[in-house]
C-alpha cells in the first residue's frame, strides 16, 4: 500500500499554516493506516525547509528546488506531481483548499483519473461495502464535506482510484507538533528531467502579495456581524466593542456580500472556521453556512431581534433587541465594570 | 475577425436563499422550494466574454451547458444578455456524474464545437462549491488554465515573438511542438492574499471569480429577438398548434446534444466515469440547546457582563 502525501505550500520560504494543519491530520491518518507520511515541497532556494515540516511527523520529504518553481504556476507543478505520483503511488493526497490547492488539485486528479473531494471538513478512515458489486473495501478515506449550501453533509469515498485526493480549508484542521526531535529524510526530485518546454507556457509577470492583517483564526474572542447590522456604519460599531474586549471582528457571508466587511473576515463554509472561547454573533441569523464555521466556539452569545433566528438554538445566551442599541450598552457596561 | 468564446454555464438550485420554507419540518432540504438559477459566477464569466465581444467586434459568444432539459433556460438567459448561441448537453447517461465525468463530457462537446479561442467558466457552482470542472476541462483538452481570474486585461492575436517582453518563447515553441497557439492573453488573478498578472497563450481555459464585475442586465432587444429560442425537445413538447419559429429563423434554435451526438468513451461517463462515490448523506439539523434569554435591559446586560468578567471569559 502507498503512503499518505501532503502537498506543502511555501510562501517566502515559510510553509503555510494550512499545510502544517494537513501534516498534522496526515500524520494521524498514516498512523491509522500504519504507513508513512510523505510531503512534497516545491520552490526555489528552499534548502532547510525540512526543519519546518519534520516536527509534524514527516517521514519522507520530496523536494523540488528550481528557479522555474519559485512562483506557483499550474503546468510545471502538475507535471512534477503527476510524475512523482506515478512512481510513488500514494494512497492518499491532501492539499490546502487555497487558490493554489484548488487550482492544482483538480488538474492532477484529472491527469491521474483519480477522485478529488473539495473543501473537506473532516477526514476519517473507514470501511465500505459495495452491495451491488459484492465488494468489500477496507481502510478507505472518508471525505466528509458540507454540500448543497451547507444544508447536507456528505461522506464521499473513492473506492477504486488512487490516490484518494482531498482539499481542506485553512483553519479547519488543528495544527499540532508531533515531536520537535522527529526526523525524516529528503528525496530530491529531478526537476530537469520532468519539466518540458510546454509546461512553461504561462508566465506570472506581476505579483502583489499582502501579509494577512486580520487574524480571526487565532483570536480567543470574536465579535461577528451579519446583515442585521443594517449598514457599514452599523457594522463599524463592532470594531469599538472588539477594541475594548481585545477581540477580532468576523462577519457572515451576507455581511461580506453587502460590503460591510472584507472577505478575509468571513466565517463559515466559504470563509474560515474558528473555535474561540467567546463568540458574539450580532445581527446574524445563523444559516448553516455560517454556523458550520463557528459551532465549536466554547461560548456563543447571540444578539438580535428575531426570537426565531436559528443562531439562538446554538447560543448559550440570547440577547433580544436592536443590535445598534445593545452594542454601545455592552461597551459602556464593560468599561464601567473593569475600572 | 474577432474571437470565438465558449462560456460554460450551469443551472443550479439557489442555495444562497435558503429561507424558512426551504427547510422541511424534519430539517431536510425542500428542493422544490429552491428556484433554479444561472450559477452566479458563471454570470461573471459571461460578462468577461461579453466585454471581449465589445472590445473585439466580430467576436462570438457561445453558451455551453450540461443538465436536464430545463437547463435551456440558462442558454436563453445568456442570449438575452448578449450571447450569440448555445448548446445544451443533455442525456440520462450523464446522471450521477462527479466533477471528473462532467468535465469529460463537457470536453467532448467542446471538441465537437472545435473552433474556439477561449473557454470561460465561473470559478465554482454554488450547489457543490468544488471549483474543479474548469481545471479538469482544461486538463482533458490539454490546454493551459488560469483560475481565479478577475479581469481579462488584453487579448492579442498572433504568436508572441521570442524577444517579447514577457519572455515566453511562444513562436519557437509553437513551431517545435506543433502547438495550436492563436494568441496571448493577459489576465489579472485575485488570490486569497493578493493579486497577480499572468500571461498565457490561447486557446486556454479561464475561470472567473465573483469579485469580477457583475453581468450586465438583459437587453430588451435581445429579449425580443430570442424569447422564442427553443431546443428541439421543447418544440416537440409543445401542443400541435404551436408555431415553430426556428424554421424561418435558424438563430432561434438551441442546439441540443445527447451522448450520440458527441464522440465519447461511455465508460468515462456518468456513474462509471466517476471515481468518487457518495457513501452517505446526512441532513443538517439544528440541535437546540438551553439558551439563557436576556432582554435589552441595562440591569440584565450588566449581570451578564459581570458574570463573564468574573469567570475570566472577558477582561
């Protein structure tokens, strides 16, 4: 049987959080399957990259270091990974559900005619019986993801094709160091042998990357606003509450679509998943698309004037009333009691 | 002159507006309550195609959709907004297709259309949110892909010379590798932490983000012109006194293709061509838990704040 592979994303010499989260998950899947965890790192001048990934339990790291791989483009990355997978025959391949993983994953899966499940929220090992064909399958990857706008949760399997491929969004899996002293070994990829001139048809001529300013994923208190904030001005009050509570501001998709907040603040199925100790949902009705990204919060306070809002069902406290009236009161009362 | 552009569009249930009536009492989805719409990002894709048509007169925009018969609505909607013609790919043999089998069927239809410069699709459809069909169609057709596009900056005909500022030796490559290269596109991509500009030869496949400009509305003249556009099945389903206008006005005919109209290997279609299988579907049901209700009363709010400070949740 093949091993579990994780494709690592590298930005300016640093392995992305989503890749480290997948290595953590990959390690636990490899333990379940009693196989090795392998990782792939492609880039330019990435010597020493192994130090960043070994602590997460990587046994073998495939490194492709070449000028032509410095900036991600679809075709050379696809060629190298397809070639590598033809040799190594992985059992499972995990990628970040990032713009890179969602560009590369489908291309690779099509070239290998293997199944890919996008945006999984949970990955487990389990068995399957195909009653029609009378076939039993052991140790398949259950790829669990919301579908139909988050109203259903589907378990997807790839019974016959390998690798079983899945993408996972940043922040969905937990990141955990296995051991600071864990060591793997490097296998170098012969990039020159794989790349062909036609792999280099697409060129990146300009690039502006920004460091993410918003850090809602790691914030222990999140004040989230929805469409019920009414306006951008109404929404902006949440920054004041966040300020006094040392919290970060999040938003529902409806609030982002309405232009109240930028996309990097979006929480839920098409945004980030958060697990803060306190989540204050202001003017958020709580469609499943949203609650999927925050239901693991330790405590939820819902502020809204709809006593039937779905968010109230998962809230520990429901404050009933006009958000524009309650938010300033909360700021005032907090200041009063912490003096 | 101009360019030949194919827009891939999908008819989807409107999962964004899941109102109270869209959930049944048992917590399952009431699909009948969800209207069928033009997938939103496919409209962004259509707008990019129409802008190219505005910029390069003589260009032609063709809608290609795969789905049940009623998906012809998507083609009519495209015609109303400025597209020139459409193809509906419909057959029971496609039922149960995952993204790979879907991409295979679409790529076979595109091979039959044959003459094209560019394929544009939305990044993803709201019923699945996979973003896989665009790249997989590109791979099946062995074409370059540019995903997460926000704007097509330019489309230039002809092969770029080796000493071009982009340094892409298309001319030499095209000759050496016998590649079909009609010209070069410059595209702005919107990534999660920034933007980049890429240069790609075409024919190629582009997928467009929701951050791209919205699609223009229906054009009244186009609505008048195309309101009787029909597929052959729609014409057959009409009562006998229905006046078939497509005979006099061929532009009203929406091409309808089944498996027998395109060249395929049927083992790659439908369920048999789908490596992924759905093992289980669970409907998401909210589990109510005891929540404490607090009114908008200063004393009650203060009690909560003090409680949260005391148990170190805040402060």
